[in-house]
């Protein structure tokens, strides 16, 4: 069983940067693809970014391409979502998710087996 915990959320102003972290307890991220999703008030949860299990490839939704970066630090077994040039429309609860041998074509919620509890990111204008 993999338990995921997000951290690093908060309230920022438009144009600011923020880095979300996702840690796994009970197991390492070795061989797990990781995705970030978000859910804004009144909207469905949407795919944001994915990192393949081997760390070689990434994928982003068009709205964050060039602003967000997903990465993994093997030393501390943490996956990050670095968010730059934040916009008010980025306001949402952000979730990390993991799936064994996950690839970057996995952009649906059902592609992922393990989920974090979510963390709030609020961007003020």
C-alpha cells in the first residue's frame, strides 16, 4: 500500500511561484509513475502533469505547459510540481497520484491507483 502526502500549498499572488511536494510512505516511488491533478471549485478534477515511472518523460496539460515542471528527487524520494507565473485560474486543490510502471499517457484519474488527500493552492489577482 502506498500512501501519498502533498505539501507546499498556500495562498500566493498572481505571478508568484510555488512548489508542491508529494511524498510516499510505506513504499518508495521506484517504478511508479506519478501524476498531478487539480480540482477547482465547481469543476471536475483535471489532469495537470505526469512523470513516467523511469523519470525519462513528462507530460503537461496545455494550460500549464511552460509554467509548471514535474520532477522527482530520488535522494529524498519526493515528487515535485514547480509552478511558476501562477494565475488565478490555477486556484484549486492539487492532488498527487501514483501508479506502478505508470507512463505519461496516463492522464485519466482511473489510470492511477494511489492518491494523496489533496492540498489547496489559492492564487489571488
